[in-house]
C-alpha cells in the first residue's frame, strides 16, 4: 500500500499540472469506486468544475475545487493516479477518467485516470460546507511533520497501551500516514524492538521515536522525488525508496549498522523486520 512518502510524491507530481484545469467529463467504469455519492450523481456534480489545488492528508489525496467542493480519494493497496494525454492507451483496470481542459492550446487534451487492480481505492465528493461523515479523514491523528508530534504526545497517546509499539505507529488515529514499511524503518532508526509493548517504553524511547518519525519520512519523501515525465513513463509506480530501506523487506540480510542478520517476525498480523542486536527486546 502506498504510504505517506508515496502519496506525497503523487501530490507533488500532479498538483502543479492540475491547478486551474476544468473537468469537462467524467467516466466511471466501476460504480463502486465512487463511494459517495453514487456514480451518476458524482459525475453530474463534478463535471464543469475547476480544480483549485491538491493536498495530502495522511494517505488521502484531496482535490479542492474552486466551488469549495472537494474530491477525496484513497489509493488503498494498488491504486494509481496518472495525468496523461487523452490519446495514450489506458492502463488495465482503469476505473475512473476525468477529461480535462484549460491547458495551453499547444498541449494535447489531458485525462486524469485512476486505475486499481484490486479495486479497493475509493472516491468521495463533498459539497461546500458538507460535513465529512464518509471518508474517515476527521478521525486521523496529527501529521508526522506537525510540531505537536512530541515525545509527550506519543507517550500520552500510546504509553499506557499493551499493544506493540509497531501497532501503535500503524494507528492512523494517532499519527497519520505511517504504514508497514516506514514503521519498520522508524523503529530501526529509533533502536526499538517492533514487538515491544508500548507501555514498556521509557521517556528516552519516546524521544527517539518522536525524532525518527519526521526524519525518516522526510528522508524517504526526498528520495522518492521524480519528474512528471518519469512518473508517467513508469506508470506512477517508479518509487525510488527500495535501495534506501535499511530493514524493510531485508529479512536474513546483514544489518547495515552492526552486520548481524536481520530477522523477520509477524507483529499484529503484519510482517516486520528488525535487527536483534540494534533493537533488543525489553527482556534482552
């Protein structure tokens, strides 16, 4: 599933090019992808609207329209958003196409296309001042780069929980945007065993976690930087972070710090890789 660095990459690539374009038509091929309102109403209300700007909130993307309506989407496991020339062949599993105008006449007509092999991604349209009781954005915790993300915040939020610290980092109601990949990377940097109960962490542990969260996500977001041309050529999937992962997906390989063999375990039903020397368990 795309996590914060990947979703932020999509936003940074597409947002400058979408700004000011008019949605002239919407084609929905899989009606269930438009979670609210129904597909017919979604198309009717969106057609003719002008895109103001795009932002990210956690793992969500939000297309703000000049009418103050907003289109909210979540890529989920396999969703992909591409801005393409209208004559470019469609990707397999393309479910929604926004036809766009307003670009210079010398440029080809453009389409914003959403494809999703597993069909878990969803779109919502909320009208101006409409309460969001649909997407779940209102339940999200603070952003990882928020100044409010302090050791005291993390300790107050998770410090009494018996759940593992990794499961706490995956809780979108606490900190938005962290998933399985970057929780492993954050905990390795912080030197915290991922299966350690959150209520066993001490003040200095929370200090290291609070420092690692924004540092790691900033690092990987910067490593993901890509031009719009390369993004389109790679079909929106040329994320460049894999060579920079220190532990994620590297079970059995040497630790980049101590050389000990990295281990893979399952934490809260999710695969997790850690170094048994650099990330000692509470009992060790």
